C-alpha cells in the first residue's frame, strides 16, 4: 500500500465515523442498518480491519451516500476564478463536482424586452437570486418583480426574459447545462442583430 493509499484509507475511516456521528447514530445503530456486527464496524472505524469493497458499498448505502462520495479525495483546486465576459457583464464559475452546472453573476441595466417574440425558451432549468436592486422576470404571460435577496426558480422551456426594474440590478444564477447552452445561443443571436441586451 502506498502512502496515498494509506491516506485514502484513513480518510474513508474518518468519514464513516463522522457521517455516523452526524446522524446521531451509535456504533450499534449503524451496524444494524449496514447488517454488519458492531465489533466489525468498530474495527473498520479504528483501522484494525481491512476495508473491503462490499462492506464500503453497504456502509455507503446505510449512511445514505454513494461509494464515490465516501472515497472521493479533496482536490487541490479549491479556489475557482471566474471566466469574465465583459461584453455581456457576466462572470461564470463552473461547478467541478457537476460539470453540467454553472454559476453566473450578471449586472443588468436594461428592462426586459417589450416584445414577447424576444423571450427565449429552451431545454433546461434555472435558479437565480437578486443580489442588489430589483429584477423583472417575464415567464410565459406572467410578470414577477424579484427584489434583493429573493430568488426565482423555473424550467427554461417556458418563454422567459429578465431585466432590471427602476435602476441597475445584479443577479447570481445557477444554470444547468441545457439552460447555459440556451443562453449562450441567445447571446450570440443578439450580437448578430447588433443589440446590446
């Protein structure tokens, strides 16, 4: 066993114990849920028993997690710098644990479009929170004012548009892969039309 293997082994054992304690379970309770003896579980947590894959799978299920999460190691890349799109006032951060998700920060100064034909619909899901100011969310035939610290969540298959209301606003949004692609296509279309929104 290499040093890295030993560190992973120790991390997994600590994680099992920490998850058990976080649930408020005794050794006996987790052992019952995982269908292993209490002494086996104690030896696993204390490093006196070899970790077997079948037991890790069983323990992960009993702890309501996955084997991947139980054995994942921390990345050295904890800090993520944004990708900046100055032309659209966007900052975007990819979420490494789920490459399909992106976090986007955007400052808006213009109201949403008056023309319903400029609203977009595309596959995906979006969540956003207003960091400052007031935003207007057009969603289908409905109009919502989203104030500072309020959030909105919606499927992007509904025609939608967002803009500022009564002055600049800043939003932070989480887009799944499909929603991000839909917004990137819409931004490209607006550029080709010569629009600044």
